C-alpha cells in the first residue's frame, strides 16, 4: 500500500476552530466535588450531567400526567456514615424515573420511548413504592460484574429491612394494618468493591433498618395526591357550585 493511501486512512482530526463543548456534554473538569457537611439533607446523589438533563416532549407530558419526577428530586437522608457504609440513601415522596432510563427519555424521542412509557405506566399502577439501587464505579473503578453484584446484595438488604418494618418490597403493608409507603427510595452504592469485599450483610440490613424507621413516616400515605392539578380543579369546581347553590 502506498504512503499516500496510508495518509488518507489516518483518523480524522478535530479542527482547532471547533473545540468540543464539554460544558454542554456535562464532562467538563470542575475539580474534586466539594465535601458535604455531615447531616445535611439537601444534597443529591444524581450526577451533575443528569441534573442538566431535559426530558423529551413526549416523556415530559407523560411525567406531568402521571406525576413522575426527575431523579434529582431525590434528597439524601441525614446521618449517614459513608466511611463505614459506602452507600447513599435518598428518598422522594413522588415517584421518580430511574437514572438508568434517562437515556431513553430525552431530550429527543428515543425509539424505545413507547416501551418506557408502558413500563412506567405499569409500575405506577401496581407499585406504590419504587426502590432503586444504583452502583457507580467512579470512586473505585469497579467493573460491571462487581457493580451489579453489589446492587443485588444491597437491594436484598433493603428489601429485608422493609420486611422487618412490616412492608413488602413495593411498600405495601404486609398485614394490612399500616398505610402503604408511596414514593421512591434510591440507594447509591459509592464503592461496589468495598460492599462485596468486606461488608457484612446482616450489619448492612441493620444499618438500613435504622433509616427505614425514618423513611416510613416520610413516605406513608393512604393515597397519592392528584398528579397535576386535575383533582384539585375538580374539587374547586364542586366547591364553587355548592357556594352558588347556597346563594340561590
């Protein structure tokens, strides 16, 4: 092969006048994240790039209709010991999309958007409580096998803690004597390798049980609020009609 042919086969180079906008992609280097004061509950474990994410028009309409929030609506519970247990527990009284599904939800309609809408419609109809366990490898560079194994272990511990509190894995009361839990719980595994290597399962269940006792009063609800004002508008209309009848 001639030298001229080899030169034509070189990988294309990015023109100097057209730099990649790392800010838009959410990949710009901002340095190490600031340390969060212990006990602060206003933080979130959603990555910065996801917080700037926008839903497609189809997904946004569906989210408004079904009252499903973005993952950044989740808030971290205070009092967590990340050094002893490398996980982060966050909750929201609303249902929220899974962080893993954002790639199917926008900003343009994905070919699988209809499948996602069907999936979340079924989840909304059948599960009062949504539980996510997400493992991230940014801290310890764990591979997918370790990450998924840690997710399964933490998910099993979370469900066991819910069972001990009298609820099934979907937030329903086991004996019917309590209000169902409604909303979202997400447990983020910050160091999957540590979870799999040295963390005792029963100790993890006990740790999660302590937070479940705090989660229960926050997410207990006999019935979810109207999704986006339809019920409220209907109530206001009925009240106005009753007032007019009284005046007549």
